[in-house]
C-alpha cells in the first residue's frame, strides 16, 4: 500500500507544480506551452461560471495526473528530445488491401446500383453512396484503363492489438490491389475474436490428431 501512496503522492506533487507554473505563466502574460493540461484555465465573463469551470478542470486534471503521471513525464521528456513532432508511442500500421481480401469483381454500374441511397425523408441525396458521392466519383475518375474494380472485406489488427473489420471497393491493377474506397469500418467484439481464435485452434488440433493417427 505504501507504494500506491507514493505513486499517487508523486502525481499530486507533479500536478501542483504544473498548476502553479501555469498560474505564474498567466500572470506574466505568457501562455503555457501546449500540452495535455494546456486547457486547464477556462475564461468566462461570469465570475461564478469561471470559478466553477476552473474548479472542475482542477479536479479532473488532478485525477488524471495523479493516476497517469508517468505518461505525462514521458510525453514531456519526449517533446524535449524530439520536439512537438515526436514519434508516437506505437507505430500505427497503414491499412492496405491484400489479394486475400478480395471478394468479387464488379463494374462501376453494379456498384452504384448496389450502393444507391434512397432516403424517403430527403436527408441524403438519392445518389450512389449518398453524401459520399463526390468522393466516390473522384475515386472512379482516378483510375486508368485496364483497372479492375473489386469489393473487399478485411479483418485488420491495429497496433494496439484490436481487431477491426474494413470493407469497401478497391482498384486492382495487374493483379495487385491499389487505392481503395472504404464503406465500412467497425471494431470487432472481443468475444467474436476469441471465438474465431478458439475455432481455429480446434481445427488445428483435430488436423494434427488426424495426421498422427494416420501415421
């Protein structure tokens, strides 16, 4: 328990220093350097609203720094070394459609017939992809003669080890998927991911068992 108290105490001390430093900067007519707590001071014309807003910001800031202060220290040290454009904590991989993700070759007309929006309330235009029609037209016009249009669906693992499902349409040139037009992007539930992993593990176990028995 003493380690927990020490951890939280260090966070409170760090927050106190940050807050007093920001007050001193404000009195000097300078703005504190942009960072996670750059918005801690809130200006209001009404004295009561200003006091209430600043109290709320102090409470929230104290809770955040007291519990996550190692991240804040890391962020400040990283900024000092590399500047504002410091490298991210985790390099996020760039999504790209792979041949295994391809589903069906389609024509532009088939896609537009499939994706035309019919909104009885008139909130979206009755065009392919509705409000995204301009982006779709730009995607189509960016192709060259000989390109193929395919639908795709991909289960993608992010740098934070989350599974996402992405779907849409992609231009395929000489058998290689290129630029894609994404129509669906959702995070897969953890239970579904575990179910697929367990199913794959079960199939692998049965396959190995059958091979051993055959030998």
